[in-house]
C-alpha cells in the first residue's frame, strides 16, 4: 500500500513539474514567438480598439489612430496619410487580416506593450487611463520620399532606395505598384475582405502580390537579377586577390569562349565595348563590358567571388530594416551564386559573374553594397527607426537610432579605387545621365535579361551610386522592371541625379 501511495506521489510530482515547466516556457521563453506568430490573433483582438501610437516622418503622422464615428464598434480607427507613398513602409493594421510591415514589426511600442514601456503601462493602470501606444519616428525624409515615389510612372514596376552610407539610415524607400492602406483599416469585415480581394485579384494588380507593397516594400522584400551592378563585386574580388591591380589589362573579346559551352558569353552591345579587344578596369566598367568580368570570375574561381559577395551582404539571412528580428521587416536573402547551391560549371559561373543566371539581390542589398564602397569599405547596418516617444513625449532611449557597423566589405584602398572607376562611369561612360553640375557622382548601371515569352517583361534596369564622390553623403539605388532600354535610361540615371541633388541641397 505504501509503495502504491509513494508511486502515485512520484507520478503526481512529475506531472506537476511538467505543467510548471510548460507554463514557465510559455510565459517566459516562448512569449515573444507566440505573440508575433501569424496565427495568433489574441494580441490583436486585445488591443485593436485602443489608441495605437503614430508612425511619424519629419514629425508628421503618416499612420495614426483617430476617433471613430459614434456608431462604430471601436473607439479608434487607423488612418493613413499619403498612403500610396508610404504603404510599403507602414503596411496595414487590420482586424480581419492582421498587420504587416512596420505596423507588425513595431507592434509592441505602438501598443505600449514593449518591455521598455513597463512603467508607463503601470502608470496607465494606476491612473485608470485608457491604454495608449507610443509614437515611432522614422529616418525617412518626407520630401525625398515623395520625390522618389513620383519618379516611377503609373503602371511601371520599380523600387528606389536612398541611404546615408555613413550611418545606414534609410532616407527614402519606395516601390510600385502601391495601394491605399486605408482600404484595410475599416472596421467592417465584409468591406475589408472585399477590398482585399480587389487589391490582390483584379487585372489592374495582376502582379501586386509579387511586386506590391502589402507585406512590405518590394525594395527590401523582393529579389531581382542584379545584372551589371554585380560587376562591382567582381572588381573588388579581383583587386583583393592580388592577381589584378589598377593597371591590369583585361581581355575584352566580343564573345567569351567557355569550355563545354558552344554558345559562349556575348559582350555588352549597347555601350562602346566593341571599340577595344583589350581593356583596363576603368573602360570595362564605364562601358559595362561583360567578357572581362566573366573572365575574371573564371580565373579566380567560384569561391573567391562568393566570398567577396558575402562581404558585401549577399547570402546574409538576417537583414532587417527595423533593427530587430521581426519577420515582417526582414529582407529575403540576396544570393550568390543563387539557385540550389553547389558547384557552378564554367558557363554558369560566367553568367553569374555578370549578375544573371540565378543571382538575386534586393534593391536594399544593392544600396548596402554601394554604401560599403562609399564608406571606405565599411558596411553599416540599415535602419529605418529614428526613435520612440511615449504618449507624454518622453524619448525611449533604447530605441534611439545608433549607427552600427555590420561588416568590413573591402579595404579602404580598394573602396577608393572602386570610387575612382565608378566616377568614370558617370563622367565618361554609360551612366552620364547621373551627372550633377558641381558635384562628382560615382555610379554603376546594370541590365539583367532573362528569357520569357513576353519581350522585356523580366528585364531589370539598374542604377546605383553615391555623391559627393570625395565625401559621400547619399547613396541612391534604382531598379525598374519590364521596360525597353530607352524608357529605362530615362527612369534610372537621370532620376538618381535628381535625388542626389535634392538630398545634398537640403
């Protein structure tokens, strides 16, 4: 009998320990992952009708909670200002469909539930005041943001990123197609569901799910073939290898013969590459010649190019514009060599070296790579959060923007040499549209072409660069998709010049 009682007590104690352990795990260790889980609607239900904090740019609210009509089911309704301009940043806050982008990533400070706001929560409870969230100020410059958005014509898919290379602060980030986030803020579930279906299923938004802003700007949420802007990686790898220097002479054939590939790799035909059968780095970059850089990759090997790409941020799965780990503001991994991985054959490596094959990059990654060159080889962590203020306007210092070094991408000497050659691309090469009178601009263009049934549908046209070249203050990276070469030329380099001028004139 005593043995039976003893065994029962052991089982009961074990079950108690198991229950206590489970509760402890849920309450203390899994609380963050459970709260941010896409299937968990309890936190949204709990705080949905409270006064949520504002998202601010330049001190003005672009997302805020305003009093609802008297007959509404909630006291407050989310309202978005200039919604199409900022949709890719704010995302939406919806009872039906949850929240996306910054509305999701910054939910804790916006609802006042962040651990740093504990004493404010206690104060609200003791005073009996209604729960109220904190405001979040972004690093975005509203004038530059609106200017950038105006540069992508209606019906064109594109992205623009403007950054401070010395701090990593994002000055502007836009992408199209966009939408009115107010359509998702209604408290009428049937109307919101109808709006959602119209946004994602109509012919007007046939590529909205793929290129649109509903889950975060395509500027950081979507990857594209980077084309010739990747030649900056090849150049850095070549100089770092010690096998090449600023005076190296590179073979520049009209077509690169590749072992095992009967077709080979053609040179770029829209520039002046055909003028020389041999070229130095300056000329090859100015005219964006393909064969010299593919030849470099074949000479150095896949590992050398992959290692340099990683130093610029490729293959990094942890890039997040909100300086946290929330999936809603996390960028997909920019990839080299791309695809399922493994060893590339010579033809695949040659095509990858000019930013095609399976190489993928977000516009944000291209801006980060360019920023590293502009910043003497040091890549800063990208960030869009300037700071957080409580309802009584007290700053929450733990959220304050602090520039943070992410990695050393290349040496100061190589960065300086790249800058010199990139300046030549604008002054003497095919990026002449990026010239700004009185300011030395460094840049690189790129065009990635993939075979589809629709001409130009998968052509990505790029410009990335910075200024002033001798003391960089701003990086601009632009990508437009599916346009003919003449249209793309008007939407990339010339618009970069306008943005550079606007930022520097402020």
